[in-house]
C-alpha cells in the first residue's frame, strides 16, 4: 500500500491504495470515484470490463465516506487534482457508511459546526489543516535553528497577565486558579535561565465575543529573549513571520490552490516590513498625513467609486448571461457553463456589497479616531490598506498596553511595545515589546492596574536577581492561519473550535 501524496514516485506502476469515497459519479460501464486517504485526493476510474461486474456494482452503489481498497495503474493527467489518476484493476469495499449528512449542497454554519468531526474531511478543511501543520512545523524550525529552547508555561495560574476579567476561573484544591491567557510572565523567568526560549501552548480568554477573530481556546507562540531591546525584538518578529510564510508558499501550493488563495499579499513579506510609531500611524489613519501622495480618506472614497463601477459591470454580466440561459438557444453544456459563471459572479457581487457596507464605517472610524485610544479592526484595516503589506506600529500610549511594558526613556508616556498588523483586514497577529526592568516602577504599575501584589512576588524577583534588558512577543497561531489561508472566520483555523456558546463536538 502507498499513499496518494507519493503517486508521482510510482507513475506507470500498479499500486494499492486504501481510503474513503469523497465523491463519485458514474456512467455506462464506468465509475469515477474520488478517493481521499488523508494525504491527498485522487480520481479513480473503475471500469466494469477491468474489475468485473461484482466489484463494479459494489463501487457503483458505494455511499459517500465508505472505506475501500483499490489496486490500479498510476496515470499522469495534469487536468486532475494532484496531476494523477488511478485506472483500477481491482476494487474491494472495506466498510459501507450510512447516509452521510454533509452533502455537496450548501449547509448553514451552525450545521457544519455541529458536524465539525465530519466537516474536517472536506477538501477545504483538509487543506486548511495541512497549512496549519506546516505553519506549526516551520515555527519550531525557525526557533530551533536560531538556538531557542522550547519550554512550557503552566496552564493553571494563580495570577493574571492583564487582569482577571477575561479569565476562566476554576477551583484548584480549594483555591481559585485561572486557565492561562498567556505564558509570557513565566517565559520571562525561563529566559533568565536559558537566554532564548519560546513557549507554544494553549491559552484561554473568557471573552463573550462572537466576532470572526475571537476564540475562547487558542494556541500561542511566545518567545522571550534576554538582553534584547525593542528594535531587536522587531527584527526577530519580521524575520520570523517572513520565514513561516515563505515556508508555506514553498510547500503548500496545492493546499493554497484548493483554498483559491490569492497569494499576492503573502508574497510581499519578502520585502522589508513597514515600521512606524503610534503617533504617525494615527496621523495616517485620520487622513492628516499622506502616503504616496494620498490620504486614507481619499483612498476610501476612491474605493467606493471603484466598487460601484465593478458592481454595475457584474450586474450587467449576470443579466446578459441569465437572458442567454432563458432564451432556449444554448446547448446543454453552454447552459451549465453560464449557470456556473452566474454563480461565481453572484459570489463576487456579494463580496463587493459587503465591502460597500464596511467602507462608510471605516471612514467614520478614521475621521473620529481619538489619539491615545487603542486601534480597532477598522483602524488596522485602513492603515494596512495604505501599504498593502505588514505594518509594525510601535511606541504605544502606556494606558493601552500591559503593566509589564517598559516606558520609552526618550518618549515619556509611551510604552516600548509593538503590534504587527497583517494586510487584507486581518489586523493584529503579533503583539510584543520590551519588558519593564525598573522594580519600583513595576510595583507601581501592578498597583495601578489593580492587580494583587502577592501573586506577583515571584515575578518581581526577576528584577532583584540578575536583572537584564529583555523583550519578547506573542503570536496567535489561529490568526496567522486565518491570514495565510485567507479565511473569513477564525473558526476554520483549528480542528475543534471553542468559542462563546460552543463547547461541542
């Protein structure tokens, strides 16, 4: 037995495959069955004259997601997914499935999420999970090659990184404990022992939010680096993101094609990232500062006009094609072609109409943004639209950053933190910065944030014994998966999402 991913090594040979029936169609004397085996998908042609009547009939009636084994010749065909097909010489049913609940028809999101354990088998979800796997593997490669040590932060914690309002509380042998929202504080302690470390584990946020960018359980990558300052931190972030995305672009072309991912913006990570201070970013968002001779307000107004023109063109094309379909003058193949094209055009139209609804909100947010505030999704979108590539915003007002962020010695009132904003509306994917090293200032910030001092005594010890400049960052894995795959909602980025209102399956 071999796997579908290895078919190229066996061109012209007879092989044995085992897998599941992803879909099939039949005609007189032939069954065209798409097998999936976890490593890929391949079309299998089952001819009654080759496999015999009994095997042919078994294949013909085989329900979707039934398992089977097949022997056949590997034939090169560039028109097929993966570039090969199998001409069967033998076919055996392993297990017949019951009627499969997920069909080619369109299902609602709730139905698909309720059947997530089955939805994972679809080609789209298969592709997402394989991209996720490559992202995870490349993350480990990057840090291991750079000399970082992977260490693990606890999931049960007695203190909170940024307050307890968004933490899941649990009973820990009669004492209150929390599910970790970040391993960063422990990462600092580990960096003082190992120099360069990274943690990679599950984290939890009890936010009652159902937005497309929020999960209650997600995975975080959090490196911490002794003797690093903010600039060095930003250099690592940029190199890291470039490494991971380049790896996916090189190794997951097939999966990205399944997702119909336009990789134009991903390719731009090869160029130096844009870096700017918070105040400059605010000036750009508000339309007070031009980028390449244009303000954000001008850009958004032009985009509205462009979308209106595109919408009119699409509506005219749809109208013309539907008139041809209804004329009765087209052949069956031409009718089917035009119907498929109309469906594609209507999907494009839906995207344009969604953008038309969003842009006025973006304009309003840009005009009314208040200096000193944190960025919302609209602000991040508008800013990255001006550049079309990742943007690093650093030196934030201290009020919007965590208590452990170091104040800039030369820019009072601003924390030496950085957010990496992804283009295409994906927003913040990395948050990090230089850590406060002044013991008294750190105590003051803990009090200011109304946090229990006793819970942080161990953390304060790091400033008493072997205190050094240090920095780090956190990357939300699922947000990175969403950006790289071009997904509209974060629920598709993890095998079994946990979010507000969803605990099953």
